C-alpha cells in the first residue's frame, strides 16, 4: 500500500518547485526581451542628412533626365540645364515640406507637454478663446 500523506506532500513539493522554476524561466525571458521603443526620436543631424539627401536626389534626377533627353535628341545641353534647375526646385520644395512636417511634430509635442504640465485646477478650454 502507499502512504497518502507522503505522496501528497511529495506532489505538493514537486508542484511548488515547478512553479518556482516556471517563475524563474519567465523572469529570465523577460530580462532577455528588448525594451519596446516608446517614441521615435530623430536627432538634428539625422534630420539635416534627410534634407541634404532630398536635395541631392532632386538634383541627380533632374540632371539624369536632362542628360538623357539631350543624348536622345542630340541637342546642346539645354535639357540638361533646364531639368537640373527643375530638379533643384523640386529638391528645395521637398526640403521645405520636410521642414514644415518636422516643425509641426515639434509644435504638437510641445502643446502636449504644455497640456500635461497644466495643473488639474487649470481650465484649458479658456485658452482656445481669441
């Protein structure tokens, strides 16, 4: 015959050890997980490089199209000059659009920070009146 009290305590100890082992495994897995990125933050250098690349891309595409058309039609570099200038204008336009987008994001972040710093006694609905 078996001892019911002995089996019960052995099973309980085994269950306790398994629970402890599972907790340690879960803690180890949690420590290995990378932290989630809460917010994309771009440095000023990254934003500057983005704008430079947009400008160079506009110039390069305009230059390539102008050169290709001049080669195709056998003309003097009239298309080269024309499309290079159009590429410059397109690059500047894209740069300005990127700058406006970045400025809008910064203004939104500052507005959210101001709203969060407003105390509970401050009524933000009064700020909207002009």
